[in-house]
C-alpha cells in the first residue's frame, strides 16, 4: 500500500490578507454583541458616554407669561436628534409645570413654561434613552416676579360738599391691559391741613377688574388707590386724583366796591353731624387754659357759670363749618336754639372762633382784642372786657357776664363814642348782603323769639343781649 501523508499544511499557505480580515471581522462581531447586550441590559455600552443635558433660560420670569427654555442634548459630543425631552418646573406649594419637546437637527429642544406664581422655581430637563434610562440636567433656578399692575381712580358727575359720591378704581395688567380680577384694592384719602388721612375702604376687584367705593369730601381731597403683593401680581399704586367739591349752599357775594374784612383765620374745622347740631358742655381744660389773661381774668364770671358751645354754621363760601362760642350757663340753651334756627334759614356766618385767638386787648385793657375780632368779621360771646370806645371810663361790657353775642360784625358795625367799628361802609342798612341785619331780618326775629334783644335801636347792629 502506498503511505498516507497526515502532515498539516503550513499556515503560511493561507493568504495573509485573509488572516487579517478574519481578525477584524471577529472584533466587529464582538463589538456588535457588546452593544446589543448594552441595549438589552439598559446601561450605556462600554466606551459610550452618558447623554448630557444643558438647560438655558432667563434667570427671571413674569408670572403668567411664557418663559422660553431650551436644552442641548448630546452624547459623546454628538447631538442627539429627534429625541423627546421633558421640562419640569417645580416650586414649593405649587403644582409642577411640565412641557414636552423634541430635539432638532442640532440636538436642541425648546419649550415655553408659564409659571403660575411668584417665587423661586427649579427647572430640570429630562431624557429617556432607548432603554428607558432617565438622564437629568442640572437644576436651573429661575425667579418668578409678579405681573405689574396699572391702577386708575375716576369719579363721575358734579361732586357736592359732604354729599356721597362714587369713586371707581380700575385695575389692569400693565403688560396686556387685561382686567386684574380678585385682588384687594385699598382707597385712601390723603391728609390735608384740615383733615387727617383716612382709609375710604377696601374691597376685591370684580370680573372687570373694578372696585367702586362710596365716599364724600368736604372741600377737596386727594385720593389714591393701591393693591398689595399677591401670588400673581406685584404691588401697585395709582396716581393721585384731586377731587374738588362744590359748596352745598350759595356763597355770599358782595356789592361792587364793598369794604372787605381783614380775615385773620381761615382754619375753621369741618361741621360735625347733621344740621346745626349744637352741643353745650363745661369749658374743657385746654380751652380754659387759653382763656387765662385774655377773655378771663381774676374777678370775672366763674368758670362754673360759663358754658362751651360748639355748633355748625354755613360759611360765607357756602361750606359748612364747626364754630365755638362761650356764654353764660343761663344763656347757653337759648343761644343754641337761635343758632339752630339760623342754620335752618341758611343765615351765613363768616367765622366763629373764640376771641382769645385775637390776642390781648390793646393799651393794657382787660379782655381779648375785640377790635381785631370785629375787623375779622368774627362772631363772639363771652369776653371779660370794657365796652369798646369806653375803656377809659372802665365800663364793663355785657359780654363780661356771658349773656351777649356779636354776630357778623363787619356787615353790622357798632357806633361807639370814638366812631364806627369795625368800618363805616356797612352802616347804611340799605346795603345788600344776606348777613346784614335789620328789624325785618329773619335772623333778628330768631334772636328776639329766643329772648335776646337787638342793639339796632342804639346802632349796635351786631349785638344781641339776653
């Protein structure tokens, strides 16, 4: 038999290029197997980096308005295209705000988040890979500020002194002029020289963003509305609106060329209550202190025999005021009845200040300065002084007992031994003024009906004596 050759052929007989190709094929198959296993097991393949998400957005946003956010999604520096991304905004005490988007050809996804309330919000972008593995961006902090508001105050029609009227406050979004609903609006009256500041009211804006308040003013007032900070809106204040009231009564007009008084004080307080509303009281300590050395001094009528009367009157300008006068206790009630009647017939009084305001009588005589009070057309009562023009004779005035009243002294002069006071222009009783007194005047009749005598018979037109 022939012999069998069992010797292997040398490897060198296999072409070298086949051997190299086989090694690469095996390596490629191994890499594919590892990649496939990575997907099945849900972990990044060996040598494959985790996806990276970088959020970009403004650091502040306005409540209720869209906040534009974006995220760049990459893996191993390569953009991940057509990947689904979710944006989530979170803030303590509020529901999450969520928006979904898809990356474009550059690996960027964009969305708009509408934050519902003021405060700090954390925005995170998330991505699920093919194995549903979540990948998150670093938290991005955004501060949400409230929407700015615009407030306006308006009134309608003619406003009359002390008569209620309506003031409407309109609250709008400063951004889109939409009505701001459900915010608490406060309307205030600012302080003036005669009135303190005060809250007119507080209420919640309706579906039209409006609140209507009912209020009144005496002569004039400055009104301002405001809203406090809320979850959705920032605080806001309106421009100040100036409200001018018309007098409730007719103003006194003077004849052409009429002499005018030298009014020294114009700060009479506003009337209180309805009608004349006279109040009779003992003299307050503060008033008694002011009287010392002026309308009262040692030897005068005792404090206990005097009364302090406050009463409303209609001023020459048609507005209502609160006046004060001191009289004897026995004259107080009749005088209060008279002033109530004068108010009812709309008899005007220019001013009614205690005469102490005009200082001490001239030349060292006792009492307060009745000359200055008359020249200012002031209505007065008690004043422990001498009769005007008879000081050297030391004749005590009926005012020293507290039973006399001088009213509208400028339009109703007094004839003294030294001449007419405070002027002579108004001596003729034919002059035209609602304040001028004659025997037929309703005011004179009111005084006489209350038991006062009028000085018209001895040309003291301003004087009434009980």
